[in-house]
C-alpha cells in the first residue's frame, strides 16, 4: 500500500542517511590501455627476425665479432627502411636468411679474397655483409658502387656503425674502373642487371685479375645463353644455399667479335 505524503498523492521517497549509501559514488569505467600498433608490429617482427637469424647462422656461421657487426647493420637497415626503400618490405621477416646468409656464402667461394668490388650495392647486399666479414683482415677492402645518393648515404652510415673496411663510391655502375684504385680479387653484384650487362660492367676489373661471382635467380640458364652471344665465357654454377637461386662464377671473359 503506497504511503501518501502530507501535501499530495506522490509516494514518499527515502533519502539516504549517513549510514545508508551517503558516500556511494558511481565508479568510473575502466580505462583500456592504448595499444601502439606500430610497436606491437615491431615486437612481433623482432621475434620473427630473431628466429630467422638462428637459421641463417646455421647456413653461414660467423665469428661473434662479425655477428655483432651484422646486428648493428640490420638495426640500421630497419631504421632507414622506414624512409628509404632498401629491401622489399615482404622480405623483412627473412632479412637474415634471404639477404645476410645469401651474401655470406660468397666468402666460401673466394676464401682468399680480401679486396672486393660490389656493383650496385643498393641496401648493402652483398657489399656491406662482405665488409663485415672482412673486418679485421689485413689489407681488406670492399668497394661499394652505388648511383643513388640516398642509398650511398645509407651505405656510408652502415660502414661507420659496423666499423668495417668499406669504401662507398657514388657513381654510375659503368664508371667503377675510374673510381676503384688498387687491385681487386673478386667483383660481385646482386639483383642489378642481366648477366650480359654485368659482364660488361665487370670486364675491366676482370682484365686486371679479378674473378666474378654474380648472384642470380632461377632463370640463370636463359641469362647464360643470352650472354654467350656476346661473350666467350666458361661459367661455373654454384647452387645457392638459401633458396632456388644460383651463383655464377667467371674466371675470365672475352668479348666476341
């Protein structure tokens, strides 16, 4: 039965007293922590790259000193990658197997080489990797020829942070002979041009005694067939440890006609 108030028909309402809910306050909704997607992605990528590194070092073991230099190089590359396209973004999770180990395998194919020339170094593969591997060897030097100024700037910074014996030449690839002084034991290139053109770039250095090691893809046979139209060559093919590619080794070349 409703109670009526003294002045009308409204039901009486009870007001909270000092002992019954006087200090009750509405509790604020819990604040959800903000998730930085970029940081989360970086952390996930860190884990993937760490696992990839372990696999890469099984394929191409290096000293602790070389590993430390390569770690600094990879950290720098990831920093610069955000503003300069140094490698295909899809290959970032496989930086160590796809790029580092792929470059390191050249050392075993030219174990006595200490002076290298890398044509079209780009993001530093294989040039900076070779420079890291050569560090500490007497008279070691790796010439890195790059025609794009931004990439050349990155290469100079990579040489600095890795304290490796690299020398960067900002120049057109065909101008390498005028830029490179002193003897070269081995000339290399990766993802630069068809084999026919690579031989043309490397021929002046090979005439002075360098041998060539060119990293090529699955279509290497077609490239060799095309190159043989213009050059007398006796290539030796080495299967890549890190994928379906090949390494073309050339001791000497001679232009046809």
